[in-house]
């Protein structure tokens, strides 16, 4: 798009969106996109911008990000360590539900967005802001996740989505905009894929990964070694649970964030948690994503292992029937929707007896449950044994089978009558 058209669009936007001096709260990461957005909002809406950066375990230099936001013109910067809140109030409830999207994805990016958006809304109230803004594009899921949360928590808040408003269409456009306005960015060769990192996972998509036949390069992975390079000796660990939540590893009690970080290290060492899938985005596009979720993969396996011992059969089956819907709600951004909250209450009620200890073996990309024990166990060896038992009359099974086979016999006889 030529420069005159962009200038014309900018003049139109300035006239249309000229606003009072109340600020906009921007979800700010410090990267090229959100740095340009920070400046673009000031240029377009003529209002101050409050930058908000959440520490969810991405391992970045938050002070450097704060300095950059101020250099680009942020009127105020909120830097918040939300790692414990993230794991305790978002990751753990999702793990209690055993949520997996389309059979593979443990929802690491999906579950981070409602927490960031919630804090934006809270900061907007505190700062008396006119609007909130994010850097998600018009093709992806994140725009939906951010904005559904905004509306669920503050129905009348104004939302600014620059990628759906401006004329900038490419990374080159953003770099040119940044240079023209002296935005402090480090211009490097574009990464061959995009990444999103937090305590639960790291995701990779776009660029060279857009070809679903192309294998991801080994140099890409950051949280895990390849199974081929993992230790040749297995490692056994024990995870203790209370009411569906992990509380200790190998007898050492840890906070939620510390526990997940520790399991990330152990799982990464053994090459656990890599996933490569083509998923269905909410807006209708298929997208190839590659993920590393080492700690989450271990916790998922451990949790299911303990549930097999402690949950009633029908409760387990009903809950399992809800997993696809629950995972879909998280993936699509409905964390604060009434249906997700309803499902969570039912799931958490079922989790009350899920307490005990699970033993797992970690070995070359595999995470295998090798033992489980619980004071809440429904397993009775005296009933399950193939040896002589007490309390079970095997002759009772004949009547049980005949009653359950009755409808099958009726159906078969009906067919004979027709013949």
C-alpha cells in the first residue's frame, strides 16, 4: 500500500477516533508488534497508553521490557509476576479436567490468555481507561480469547484490535513504521516460525512449519531434548495429589509454579511432551502447531493414573464424556463463560477423592505410570484377584449377563420372525 494512501487512512482514523485523554491498556510483550501498536494507538487515538506485561514464566527480562515501553511513550507500565496465579487458578483447574484439545494439545497458549485479559480489565478500571488493546492478528485464536474475556468481565469496555484496523500488512511494514517513528527495536532476520512461551509450554507455528509435511528442525526445540539424545537410563518419580491437584514431587512439597517448573526440567531432560499436530482454529482455518509441554504431560498421565484408582466408574465415564467440550471451551476462549464454570464445578466435585501418590517412569520421550496408591482407593485386591477370593459369588455373573443380554435376544428373535 502506497504512502499517500496510508497517510490518508491515518488522517481519517485520527478524525474518526479522536478521543479524550483517558488511557488505553495494552497487553504488551516488548516485541515488534506490540511496540508498534503502543505508538500507533498514540498516533491514531491521541491518548496515553498504559502497558501491561504479565510474567507467566516466559523467562524474559521484564525490566528491559518496561524500559522499552517507556521509551516508546507508555504513560505507565504494569509488570506483574503472575506465575503462581497462572498455575494454581488456571493450569491446575484445567488439568483436573484432563483437558486435551483434539486428542493432542494440552492448551498451553489458550489457558494463558484469559488471565492476561482479566488483569487488563482490572487495570483499566483502576486507571479509568477508555479501552483495552491486544496484538493478536485477525486470523488467529488469540483475538477471540482476549476479547471474549474482556466482554465477559466488562461488557461495555471498548476494544482496540490494531491488526483489524490499520494498513500495516507485513513485518516489513511494521519495521518501516518503527524506523520512521524511532521506536527502539532490534531489527533482525525474521524467525522462521513464531513462538509463545509460558510455564506450561512453548508453541511454534508459522513460517517453515506451515508446510504440514516439513519436519520441525531439532534446533527449534527449547524445553526438551530429543528422545534419541535423552538419558539411556530411566528415572522414577513420585507425585502426591490432594483433591485432584499435585502438591509434592518425591516427597518434597512445592508451590504450584515451582512444582510445574521442576517437572518441566525433569520431563525436558527425558524428551517428554513434544506434540506436532494440525489443529482446527475457532475461526475455521486449519493450522499446524508444534508444542513442548513436558511438565504438563507428566501431570496429565499422573492424574489419570490416580483417578483410575479413586473415581467411581460412572463418575469417571461421565467426566470423560465432558472432556472434549471442556477443552473446546478453553481453546475457543470461553474460560469465563457460564458453561465452563458449570463444568468446572461438576469436575471439582468429582475430584474430592483424587488424593494419593502416583509413581511414574520417565524414559526417552515416554511417561509411564508404574504405581498408584491412595487412602481413597476403590480398588480391592480381594475382589480383583484371580486366586480364591472372599465376598464375590461367581455364579451371580450368570444372571447379570442374562439380564444384559435380554434386549439382544429380543432383537435377534424379531429378525427370525420376519424371516
